[in-house]
C-alpha cells in the first residue's frame, strides 16, 4: 500500500521503521516543525523527521493542519492510507483524503485512556494491564472503530518510560499487522464498548506530590511520571524531583506528618504519607542532575523531622 505516515516523538519511530522494512511504500512523512533545543536554542528536527531524512523520504512540517496549502500538498501524493502514531488531532478534510481512510495506533485498550497521555495515566491509576489499539480515525478524538488490540501486563515496579518503550515495539508489530489486513480487505471494525476513561495532558499541578495521599497513590504517581516530567515536591523552597521510590510500609498511619522525613539510611530517604511510608531512592535537586539518594545524602545535610511540601 502507498502510505503517508504522521508522527512526531520517539514512540512513533518503531512503527515507521517497521513499515519501511515491509513491502508497503512510505510516500511522505508529516511531522512537527523543527523546534529550538538546548541552551543554544538550536533548531532540531523531530525524532520522526530524523528517521525520514535518513531514508530520503519527503517530509511535510505544517504549522496548521487545516491550512489549504498543506491539504493541497497532501493530495498530490497517491496515498491509499494515512497512518498516525503520536501526532496531533487531524481535521476532517485531512483524514478523509485516502480511499482506505486514516488509522491510528493508540497506547491503551480503547475506550480506556482516551487522550494525550495514556501510558502515564495507566500507571498513575495503578493499572496492572494496558495495551495498544489500532483504530480508524473519526471526528471525535479516539472514538473510531478499533481494528486490533493487544493486551500488555504492567510490572509492579515499571515506570512510564519503561512501559513506553515496550508498547512502542509491540504497537509497531500490531500496526503492520493492521496495515496488512487493510490491504487484504480483511480489517475488522469493532465499535468501542465498555467504560470510557480519560488520559489528559500532564500538567505541573498533576506532578506536585500531595503527601496527604496514601503511599500507593504516591508511588504510582512517581512511576507514572518517570522519567519525564517527573513528580516533584519542595525541600527548603527548592524543587526536588522524585525519580524512583519504594513503598516501605502500606499500613502505618501515624509515622509522622504527611511529607515528614522519618528516617534516613545510606541509600534511602523515608517519608511519611497520609497512610504508609515512601522510601526515596533516586531524585533530582533543582538545577542539578539526576542522582541516587546515596549521592544526594553525601552532599546535603538532611535530618529526620524535616518536611517535604
């Protein structure tokens, strides 16, 4: 099939590479514009654009997907199918262009976790299972008939970053299988059924740890926001990002005030929560690199009884 691929971040790369290695033809790639990166604010292409350029594939980087000039340019490519992985919301005049429609790979078992951050929210909510879904795009976001799904267990200590990497590979296989089915005229169309849940964009307010919550909820928040953007709190008015932690006790309710440091060992900082105790094992002080708790404790005086807020 002749395909136009639309995607931006690292998550989309395995899918693009799997299609490139297949018998299908990628006519063009649509991705985000170059953005300034680093201290020098040097313009940098998206991860998907970098792969496309290495393969000599034409790249389109529209500012607005609804621009008539962009839509006209799309129509110059004889594409049978558009494939979307981790991209923006497409307007109707775009996703209705190809004869076989437009499909999307989504990192959840739709209709659960519709939205921008399904991997993060699955872990934040303590799910033990998630998955990937391919579906036909319709006007309402993430609501189209699904084609294939694959269930994936979530490890009890797995972070969003680790799950992201696994799902990107599993999803790439599912996507290629989906494209093959569409080419053969055998792709099923299943209406989405079951409980609908949302996975909105992660904001700084979500990342700020509320130590009044129980230790399991805080532990899942830390996992669900690692490695980026990371859960954080404040220590002496300085932001402290928490990269990894352990549940030390689930049941203790009077270990100390929520957010109070109750014990310090050579490689862990134990903090009281609304119920239970969290042990911080990796963190990142404001304007510093990520480090283990042991490294942090060697360079900072920190005492039991102090508060994280």
